[in-house]
């Protein structure tokens, strides 16, 4: 009678109310068919109202037609009493594997061949009722208050009080309590919780409280003195809630101190499981608490989560996004803290940025010149790429160690700094979008200053080195067809230079991620302290020297490894593209401008058409724009996602930014000498 066939609400109500008989509680098949049809009437489809309106309409019909309400209650109760609720309470949505990769490959296996599910499992009912993979979307779109009204109208708390159901809840709570206690004793958790909780671990204490609850429900005294026990709602329930609140505080403490102590994928994974299991325990304690104050809101949250978990249980993307989210947040934090030094606010800072960028440009001159010398050396293709990579890496490390600036490395760090102003994990109140527009202006002018500083030095600097080489060696370092090829390789439409500029932007972003990850890993593994206490190193070096080495590694190792990675990305790209026979290469604005300088010197201005040269120069500027744009976009995307920021919640920001630009366009190019007091 009740099938999955699409019907509108009126058809379902007409059919269901026309039925004169009541569905027996013992008839689970009829009950399941009724639930499938009921929620199919709620599900939105073409020509029907949205899900929230459908649910409100059906809730109103429950009062008008007692037979409809009775059958819905019986259908729901028939599933609750005949199925095993434990998997839904203890497993759904909670990773079961001990490690990230075990769970990852388990999901991949089940995505290809789903596991067999027993009809006696309540999750089988959930999957039958919400059988479409997108059902969780409309379930979540229905307002929480609407769901609360629906479940209160069908008398859900009465169903939960049924002894056949409550007898399944306590074993599930005990299972979760044991699992939380075990995870709370993992070294990844125990070593990082607040010192005040290390001796009296709340993850263990909650297990004792649950055991007391079990004895209380069984009518046994929970204290050796045999004193009369207080009602659960007045005493034990409050103690359980307090110790669980301490567990949540421990998790928050570990996460809040990640920027100081670092994070690992394994620790992040364990904290996610702990939080999920504590959430389930909160619901179960409320259900078992006989104070007759059933929290329907918590149940609605669990219901929504259950539907989403079952619809997305084999989603690799969602699992990876959840686990990598907190780790990416820590990486973004390390990058964001460094990004602040690349943002200028005053004319003095702006001049310092320009000077620093000119110093970076001087190093690039040397890198470009040495690369041209390497090109002249006959060697296998791979070793050419390796030599280019080492040259780039040493140049980038030199820029970092001399505290000079390479313009294209800024976006990966400034994007994280900009996103931090929207951080929902730090800002309790809505962020000031006008101040964010001012920050964007600061980033814009800082980036322009660094590009200008690099290019002011690179072009004449490389020209001067080429002239010096010719004076010493009596031959131009680049000439003839090689010089023509250099110009062609940077022409915006005679080559794929703009596409290759996007590749370079992606590599700049990835190198920033690597730098942040390594810095995070150093903090998490306490590497400086371990070096200082190393038994062999302590015999070889003085304590003061070991302390300096530890401090240096703590502050510089991440950026050094990120620079080396960037050098190899840029140096090996051409070789990989050539060997694989695919159009794959990079274009980096400062290196490209140095190559243009070499080519022009080799050919002479008289042999280059002015329009052609102007086009190549514009192409180089386009390369710089794409280097910046791609790197900034990718870094900003990761930063806002890992911080839980939803950009669609701030649609007015673009209007604020445009009005600020129209009013103060020069702020995006250079800082004002004196800002208004409001800014």
C-alpha cells in the first residue's frame, strides 16, 4: 500500500487517512512501508513545496486525523522495538578504524562494494526511509524548530520511555564510555591535555560515572556506605554532565594550543572520534535520565547527523575534509603568523618592504645568471634539471636568510593572514568587514611594492651581469636563436606562458603548505628540545650551541624546506614536461624578467620590434599577476575552509570593498602619510 512511488502530499494524506485499521506494533514490514511513504511526502520534488512546508503541512494533518498520528507512532515504534539500535548509537558516522589510513581505505573498499546490512539493524531502516544519497540536504534545510515541533507532536519521548528501547540504550552508553576512556589514555591525547586534568583524567572519570549510572538504574547503591541515593536528575546526571564538560574542555585545550605545540593527522583523527562519541553520550545520558525533561533539540541534532552519516558514510571526500581540516588550520595558522610581516600599514613599513624586495631582486639576478651558465654545460637532461633546482633552492634560501623579499612568495602567507580576520574559531562576534577591506588594500600595496622592488633591480641587474660576462669572456652569455627563444617563451600568445604562470602559482602555494606543515611538525614533535637533550650531541656540542641550533631549527626549518621544495618544483618542471612530451612548464615573473633582460642584451634593442617587445613585457606582467592570483586564491581557499568560514555569509563585502576602492584608490598602491582616526 505504501511504496516509494512519488506521490504528492494530498495523495499520501488521502490514502493514509482512508485506512480504517491501525498498523500493529508487531508488524514491522507494514510500519516500515508507512515510514517510507510518510517521508517521501516530506521529500521535495518537482512541482511540490519545499521540505519545510511539506513537514509543517503533515504535522498539522496529524492533529486533524488521529488515525494518521496513531499509525505514524505505531510505525515508528515497530522499528524501534524490533531492531538493534546499538550500531546507530555507537557506530554511525564515527570512524571505527584505529588510524586515518585504515579508515580511508575501508571507505574506499565499501564505496566499490557496500557491506551487507542486516534487516534487524536500525540503520537498515534509516537507509530504507532516506534512500536517496541527497536526502540529508533537505533534512538539514528544514529548520530545527520545525523538526522539534514534529517530534514533540508525535510524542517521541513516550516511545523512548518504552522499556524495550531503554534496555538498548545503557549497553550503548557503556560501550561509548569504554571507548572514550581508552582514547583518552592515548599518548596523543594524554601528553597534550591541560596539566590540571592529567592526574584526574576526565576521559577515565566519565567511565566511572557511567558505571554508577548503571548501578543506579539497576537499583543498586552507588556508594559503599549504602546511603540512600539521590534521584539521577538531581545528582548523578549533573556529575556525568560535568565530567563530560571537562572532556570537551580538554579537547578544546589541545586544539587551541596547536599553534604552540603543533598537531598531527593521528591526533586530529583521535580528537574527532572523541568529540563524536561524547556527543552521542550526551544524547544517551539525556534519554536515560528519568527527569521527564526530554531534550528534543538534542535528539533532532542526532537525527540530522544520523541521516547525513548514512547518506555520506562512504564519502572519502567528506572524511578527508573533516580530518585534514584541523591540520590545515594549524598549517594556515603558522603561515598566517608569518604573513603579517608582509603587510604594510605605514609609509616607513612600505619603504622597508620596497628595500627588502630590492634585496630579493639582487639575489634573483644571481640565480638567473647562474642558471644561464648551467645551461651552457653539457650534461644529461635530468642533471640539468637537478642543477637548476639546486640553484633555485639556494637562491630562495638566501633570500629567506638575508630577510629580503621575493614578491611571489607573499600570497601564500598574506592570504592566511587575511582569512584569520574572518576566523570563526577566534572571533565570537561578526567580523568588521570595513577593516577587512582596509586589510585587502594593505595587501595590495604591499604586493605592488614587492613586485616593483624585485623588478627595479632584476632587469638592470641581470643586464649588468650579462655585460660583465661579455667583457670578461668576450662572448655574450645568450645570443642568436637562444635569445629569440627566450623572448618567444614569454610571449603571451605565441607560447603557453600564461598557463605556465598558473602552474608556478600552484607550486608557490604548495611550497607554502609544505613550509607550514614542517613548522607544525617541528612544534608537535618537540624537535628542538629533543636535539638539546640528545645524548650524543650533548657530548659533541656545548649546551649553549645546542640551544642556538634548536632555536634556529624551530624558527627557520619550515621556511628552508619550503624554499627547497619550491626550487625543485620550478627546476624540474621543464625537464618533466620535455621528457613526458607534454606542455608542462613554469613561468615565474622575476625569473622571466631576468631572462628577458638576457635576451634583449643578446639581441640588442635595434633587432627587436618595439611593439613585439612591449607585448612581451606585458606578458611578463601577466605572468606576475597569475603567479599572485593563483597562489593567493588557493591559499585563501584553504585558509577560509580550515577556519570554518563561509564566504556566502558575507555577500556585502564586495560592495564594501568597491566603495572603499572608489573613495581611496591610492590606498591600494601606497599608504597614506596620516590615516583618519576611524581607521
